[in-house]
C-alpha cells in the first residue's frame, strides 16, 4: 500500500543528500563572495613598506658621492644623539 506512493516521495537519505548539496553550494557561494570582498579591500589599502614598487634611481646619483657640510653636520648631530641615548659619550 505504501509502495505505490513512494514513486513521488523521497526517502530520508535522498533528502539528506539533497540538503547537503544545497548547503555545500551555499557555503561555496558565501566563501566566494567573502573572498571577492577581501580582495577588493586589499586593493584599496595603502602599500606597506617593502610591498610597493619604486624605481629607486636617483636623478643625479653623482651628487651623493661627496656629502656637503650641512649633511655632515646633520650626521654628527645624529651620532651624538644616538651615543647619548645609549649612555656613551661621542667625541670627534
């Protein structure tokens, strides 16, 4: 008597399989959307030091061969401050 109606009804294993397929497809779609959103956010962020690409070439590199007096004074001040912060005395 029940076997005649089973033609249009699915048993529990078939329903479970269909439900798992639908859930799996839903999760794949959800993960894909999260991935695309994260990729869009990453492209909008500023570059972190070392990740950006710079040409690195100076316009006139020969002008850095010999430092000028101002650059030497600045270097001396930096060395004095660094030595002082470490408890050392810097003497020329």
